[in-house]
C-alpha cells in the first residue's frame, strides 16, 4: 500500500517492504505491551502508535507534514477496510463450517 501512496517518490520496493515490516513490528509490540498494562497507561498506546508512524513516514519518505498526515489517514482507511473485508470473509467461512 505504501508503494501506491508514495508512487511519486524514488524508493525501491524493498525499502517499502522494510519500512512496512518495521512499522508492523512496532505496532504489534505496542499492542502486546498495552495488553499487559493497566488501562490508565495503555489508553495512550494509540496516540503513541499513530505519532510514531507519522514521524517515521516523514523521516523515511520526506515531504511536508500535511501531505504526510493525509497519506497516513488514507493508509489507515485502506488498511481498516481491507481488515474488515478479511474479517467478514472469515466470519462467513466460520459460519458455514459449523
């Protein structure tokens, strides 16, 4: 998805993949850590995660803040939509197996 959002940048596909794996690893680590912490501390995990991804996108791909924020929002929208479709298909598949 990053490849399509940053199509005007001269970045190789491998660099997109490394950045994507890095961000996914960070998000999974923060999610796992926030599951073990009390709610008063873990409620900040979303803000930390979005801030980190925003700063990382700007540092890796460059550009101004507002286009980077809009690209992050577009990326989250696409990612959420894709995750919703996958969950829908998994739910329908589980419904018909039992």
